[in-house]
């Protein structure tokens, strides 16, 4: 029976799509049959980040409207076994999403897949609400700055009241914090919030800290989830986060300024 | 036609007066024998039976049963004496033509024959001392509303007719309201409004004051106006002499 994970934030541009792509890939690398779904109807990006934008024939909205079958719309990833992508429509908008349609598709996916990762759009309106409604787990993607933290707090409130589990009085959606674009040097200068500051305000368990990394843009440019760039700090941090999600006890890396040896200082190595 | 009626409506809307139909129940004083020497002493005693009922009561003078040829019936003096009893003659009905004309001349209004209605005179109680009202029942103990999770941004919690106790933080953009006191065992970062139904004795307590706004019984203070010395400290907020006091705990 598949588990539904929503990658949400409230705030835009914090790294939901990057994290959805990386996390889904990470789960698939561990052997779980995983599908990642783009809920950002009209502003789709997941297909770009996953590198399958030239293979999109049918999309999520086509399946909701009964214009295509689910297996016609699902795209199998070329690099990683067990990984599938369900892209969304670029020509429609979020009004095309219906609760019944989404429920039907998720139920069907739950039969075949171990994990279903829902890439939420920004905001607290229809698209975001649809993506979080059926979730079992929620990963709140947050940047260590005040606007993002406040919006994440808001989305936590929405999860507590507007998810299906909340409406039915079932076990609440489990909540995890993924702190992205973390720059320890700026934290030390006092320009950026510390991990502890964010945890104090949001008060949810920390899943992982993803450091600010130029590898993210490079990976997105070539349509490859950054978790596959094993040399990068961001990629490694995502691997750690997946491990923690699966119950492993992994120490948090990349949250303090690395002590630069003379050699690396001379060569000015960047992550 | 439509234009005319709408013009009329406009005229009515802007007019400085309005005519309306209304109906009033009026007392009728049937004058049977105005010449009787006891007339006004009897009238007076009747009025004293229920002084509040009769005071400034408008009366219509019914002259139907005036004896024929009531010589020298001085309506002006009569009306004056009726007024002395605190009754206000405002109109008249019936009577011979001469009396009617005289009544009209002193400003009484000729009334159409109305319908007789039962008039229940309220009798003053024997013992005029008013018993004190029974004391209100003791308010039943209302347990406080307890919230054990952080109050997230965009959430509003209202403790109706009781206190509010929160054992976690209140986030920015969250609102907590109570008719009673508000106790926050955590940081207050949003808005807290206590005593919102009018209890000026309500208080707000929190472990770290970082609030956007606090209010007791309608009087409020915003974050900008909170003194440095109390920000991020455990405080008690209360209303005293019309001023919000924020005191460190």
C-alpha cells in the first residue's frame, strides 16, 4: 500500500521541485518503486528538473479528465530503476484539478507504488490544497529566512486543519522540516537564521539541512536530480535526508563552516 | 410613467419630512357633570391611585353626555383644571356645537369617534416599597480551554466565556482571544486579546513577549510601542485605570 508524501512550503522558490526530484530519486535508489507527481498545473517544472520534458505525451490533467490512461501518462526515468514521473499540463491551470480525479489517480498509484511524492505548487490555494489533502507525510521545505519560516508556519496550520486526515480525525500527517539553501557562513555572520532558530519557531522534527550549492543550478540545467551528483554537498545532504526519512540515524552535515585547510584555501575549492 | 414614479421616489428620499400612518390608544375622559363640586377632587383621587399611569397621559374629552344647555361651561378653565391633575387634554369628541367650537378655539383636536378599548389601569401596590431584585446566581465554574499544540500562523482560537491556556508558542500571524484570561506557557508572537466581552480585569500572561499586538477589553498596544525592557521576557499584562500595564513576571 503506497505512502503519499507531499513536498510543500507555502513560500515559492524555496526548493520544492528540486527536493521532490532529489527525494523521489533517493527513494528509488533505495529500491522502492516511486512516482513523483507535478501538481503545479500551468507552471510545470518537474519534467525539466527530471530531464523528461521531451517525452511528455499525456499528463496528469489528461488522466483526470479521462482523456488518457494512467500508464500512458507515466514516464519511466531513464537513469534510475523504479522511478516514474507524472507530469502535469502546461496549457491548463489549477482549476482543472478535482478532488475526485486526484483521489482516483492516487488510489490507483497506491496499488503499484511504494512511495508517491507530490510536488506542491506555492501558495495555500487550490493547487497546494489538492497536493496536501491526501498526504500521509509532509516535508516542509523552508529557507532559513523570516518570510519562508512564516509561510511554512502557515502551511503547517493548513495541514493541521485541511488535510483529509485532519478532517476525518485520523492520525495526523507526519511533519518533517527540510531546511534548504543553508549557508553556514552567512549564519555565522548573523545574516541568516540558524537551524535552532527555525526549529524553535516551527517546532517540527528536522529531516535535513541542504546547503546552498551551485550544483543545484548545474543539475537543473542538464535535467538531472542533484542527488545523482554525488560529489556535491547538496546531493550528499539529500542522500542523508532520505536515510533519516527511512528511519536511519544520520548525523547532520554541512551545518557549520568547514575548517579550510591551507591547500583548499589556496585552491579556493567550492562545494 | 416609470420616469415619473422614480422622480417621485427621488423626491421622497430627499424630503425633509415623511407622512406615515400610525395608531395610538388614547384615554377618553367622559365628562358627565362638570358642574359637580367634587369633580376635580374625585378626578384627583382617581389619578393618585396610579400616579405613574396617569402622569402626562393624553386624554380625549368626551362631551357626549354633557347636560343640555350646560350654561357657562368654561372649557378653558376646565381644560386648565384637568391639566392640574397631570392629564393632558389633547382632543375632544361629541358635545353640542357651541362646546365643540369653543374646544376647537382653545386648540383641542376634534377626534373621530374611535373604538372603545379596554383600559387596564395599573393599581399601585399597597406596599410601595420595591423589593430588591434577587441576587444573580453564582456563575458556574467554567473550566479553561486548554491548547497543547503550537498555534500556527493563520489560526484563530477563541475561548468563549472562559480562560485560555496554551502550553506552546503562538506563531506570528496567529490570533488567540478569550473572554477571560490568556495564559501562554511559551512565546507569544501573534496577537492576544483578553476580556473581549467586556471584562477589564482580564489579564494576559506569557513566557516571552514577542507579540504583534496585545489587547485587554478593547484597549490595545502594538509591538512597536512595547518597551525594550519587556520584549522577549516573561510578562503579565493587565488593564489598570484605563492604561495597559506590561510587567515582568
